[in-house]
């Protein structure tokens, strides 16, 4: 609806001239000013908050390094805190970045978590739990999240097939580590590998043509 600025009447049709005073009509700029929410302003505020948090987190880590250096008792615990701070800062910046979808953020999040637990394992004196326990648990957690996402996003469930393949590959790596005697217990490696493999194959079988078309599109077959 357009309002004539000369005589004040409101006109419902799309005419460009007021039928009362013949004045040329123009759109109401005030009416269209806030048609959409100001998403960019909210993103700027989030980035500012993340930048402030990152600054104080880095300052805190510097303090931890100094304390650890002058009170070293055999454990470089400042490396553990530093790894956690780097991981959190990177994830926060990645999450608020609109150029990446949630699937890519899941990739980065879980790969970062895997490297972090490996860092903790090495700092504390490598015991192998990061690969024997941490890695299978991460894969199983990712499998569970994939299932939930597929249920919630039923219309585009096939978009998670590559993430399932990623889990299968991680499971295969665990099996390779087990057969080469790097890992001693077979329970968690076998469990994570079989769960990931069953999830992927069942998605392909049940999804039928939709799953095959998605794989062909992703791998340019």
C-alpha cells in the first residue's frame, strides 16, 4: 500500500500517479527500511565478543606458561591449557563464520578434538589411550550426531553420506592400528568401525537411488 505525500490518501493498486491530485507516487522508504532483520549487525557483535574472549584467553595462556616454567614439576600442563584455548578460539571463529555449513564445522570440530586428546596423551607421557579409547569414542559420538541430524533434516539426509564415509575411514584406521599391534584392545576399534560401516551401508541400501545419486554427484562419477 502506497500513501500519497500530497493529499494523504492510501492507494492499494500499483498505479504510479495519485488519482486525486495526479502527483507521482513513490515507495515509502520508511516502510521498507527494516524489511529484513539486521543479521550483519548481530554477526559483528558476535565477532567482537569472540575477539575479546580470544584476547583474554591468550593473555591467560601466557600467564599459565610463565607459571608452568617457574614451577615445573615434570608436566608441561600449560601445553594442555594452550591446546584447549587454541581449539576453543578456532571453533568459535569457525562457528560464527557464515561461509561454512554445519557439516564442515562438524568435520573441523571432531578432527580438532582428536588432535587435542592426542596432545594431552603425549604431554602426560604417551599411554596410547588417545588412539585406543579417545578416537573410537569420537567416532561413535560423531555417528550418533549424524543419526540425529539425519532424523531432524529428513529432507536432505543424503548430505551426511560423506560424513559417514569419513567415520568409516577413521574406523578403518583404528583397525589398521590394531592389526599392527599399536592398539591392544580390539573392543572399541571393532565397535566404532562396525557401527560406522553399518550406518553407511544401511543408508545406501535404504536410500537406494537418492543415496547413489548423491555419491555420484560428490565423487563426479
